[in-house]
C-alpha cells in the first residue's frame, strides 16, 4: 500500500471514529432519567419495585439513569417508619418530590 493510500485510510478511520462518537454523545441526550428530590428533614428510602431500595439524603436527590417507568407505585419510607405511596407507574417525564412525611409526582425538570 502506498503512503498516500495509508494516509487516506487513516483519515477515513478517524472520520468513522468521530462519527461513532458524535452519534453516541447525541444518544446520551435522549436518555430518560427518573429523579427523586428530598426536601424533607430526614433520610427517605425510595422503593420503585424493580430496583434495590435507595436512600435519599435530606436536601439531596437521586437520579436513576436511562430509566423509563416504574412497574407500579413508588413507596417512600421515612425515618419514623411512616410510608408515602406515589401512585404509579411513575415515568421519566415526572420527578418525585419528597417532603416531611409526603411524596408527590411532579413534572420533570427541563434538561440544561
């Protein structure tokens, strides 16, 4: 193979790699995420029914990446043992806001 052909082949390979990376990055923006925000004073444990129960610290949050919808209701357990149930399924176009003894589904935040 001549030097010129090797340079062209190398450039073609670099271009193909760049196209694959750009497509992968573009796909990242379209992933669905489900957000839980804890505005309450204590730790809350979120159970979606298909993931391990997850602790959400006060004034904090948790995001399940690339997650469409829960299979059913979402249960939130508070430190005092009380439960709040968010009727499901809860989907990525919503977020769950947790407050002192309460949890509600709200519209998801706009990206960016």
